[in-house]
C-alpha cells in the first residue's frame, strides 16, 4: 500500500480538502515527508496547466492515484440527477474531462499499484476518477425513481468513456448528511450491479469518515467490498487527520492486509490546524501501519 494526500488544484468551498496556490510548495513538503503521491481535487480540468502539473509531479516523483470530481457539484451544482437536462449533460461532460485528464496524467506518472484481489489486466491497470457528490441527489420536483434512472444512465455513459481511455471509476459512499444517494457500501455495490455490463472498470472508494457514520462495522464493510475496493480515503471520526479522533486505523489497515489490498490509502481531511501539520500528523499515524 502507498500513501497520498488530497490537494485541490483550484480554489474551493469544500472544507475537507486543502487548497494552497503554492501547489509546488505542497508537493515538495509531501515528498520530503515521504508521501508517494498526491490525489488531486479538480473542479475544471480544462483550466489546469497540465504541462506545469506534470512537471511538478515529475520533479518530486509523486504519482496521482485519483482525481476527485466533487467540486463541480459543490461550486456549480452539476449533477447526474438535476431536473434540468442541460445541467445533467454538463455534469456528464465534466466528468468525461476528468477521465481524459486522468488518462493524460497516468501516461507520465509512476505506475499505480492496484489491489491484488483484482486481476492485473488492461481493465484494472488504470488511473482512477472518483464519483462522489456529482452523482446527485433527490430533487423535490422529480420522483426518486426518475432521479435514479438518470443517475444510472449517466454512470453507464461515463463508464463507457472511461473504458475507452483505460480509466477506472470509483463510487464513493457518502454519509446521509451530505447526500441521500448511496450512503454505504451495500448501496454502492447495488448501484454497480445496476450499471451492468458497463461496470467492468467501476469500483468503490471507501472513506473512513463516512463509514464511521454509516457502516455498522468498518472492517466488515471493507471486506464486503471485495474485489470492488479500488481506493481508500482516511480521515478520523472528526474529519481531522488520523490520530485526532477515535477511529481505529490499526484495525482498518490490518483488514486491508487481510484482503491483500495493495492500492492507495489517501488522506482527505480538514486541513487543520493547517495543511502542513495535517500532512505531518497523517504520515506519523498511517505510514508506520502501511510499512514500506
């Protein structure tokens, strides 16, 4: 397992992710601490200076295990279930730009280790785009069944685009206070089944903060992901850095080892008391558990 830290590439109101205009400074700090990668929160991929981003990643020998898409919902309210068809189309188009960016970055980044429970073939040896809040919610003016149908159709569309560019998608169960869609692992597995034949490259992002709220027992829910476990986010029970709350990370990592998970563990946390301290404390707690 390798360790990364989530950094936003653009200004955002989303609190549980760090943004600092000095991206290279953060990259240098993470590399000096010993991190293996940076997970990128990206609102608008088309507005990034991709050449400069790749230069910085190469300079500090940092991989990009995943791209987050949630800021498009937080900042612009783009989602797969919006009552306005034009908004739904923009949400799908936006995620496809994340897919394209993931493919471009992957071609110049160190290789990303993948869970050994997943066959090491072209379908799974691929970069990752996270599907979280952008999948949508229930709106008062439409039925839940209609919203659900739109979401599944959108996911099939995006999954086909991901397959064409050898990119994976990870559905993130998110707690009930942030969305009324897919709050737990069971819901995510059901949704993946509904995607059907297009779900070849679709798995689960397991976030310990959300799981602390929604899952009966974190370790059992991790095991339930099985081969669909594509990525892991760590944040403590208070969404601060691991070690600042009551989550048992030793037990969580032991479960991942039991599952022979060999993917990434990435810290998506409130940047408190500041991003540098948050990164330092995360490393102190998590890296010794992961080992080399």
